[in-house]
C-alpha cells in the first residue's frame, strides 16, 4: 500500500478498540484499520453503483434477448461459423 499516510482523528466504540489492541500488535493496528476501512469503502461504492444503475436495463431496448441469452448466443455463434474462412 505504499502511498503517503495522513493522520485522522475519529472515535471508535470502546469494545472495538479493546479488541483491536488485544488481537493486533501495536505497530500493525493502523494497517489493519486501513485495510478494513478500504474494504468497507469499496463495498459502499459498489452498493451505490448498484442502486444508481438499478432499472437501467429495459427489455424493450433488447428485443433480441426476449427468448433468452442462450438462444441469442447460439445465433451469434452460428452466424460466425458461416463467415469464417478456412
């Protein structure tokens, strides 16, 4: 994670701090908190993207998939075989 670091001051529940201090060596606590925060931020970004894009796909815009994706892919593959040269 070789990026620059910055000090942040925020409050955490006492039980979390106690467990962190019990389980993680002192010199690794910031790294563990940063990794957990990075993971949670990624999850939140994905959640927001899913919420934002929900409903973007409209069946009326893709009539070729009405009979299912399997049929569509088979049709694509069949048409590709006819145009290939040997």
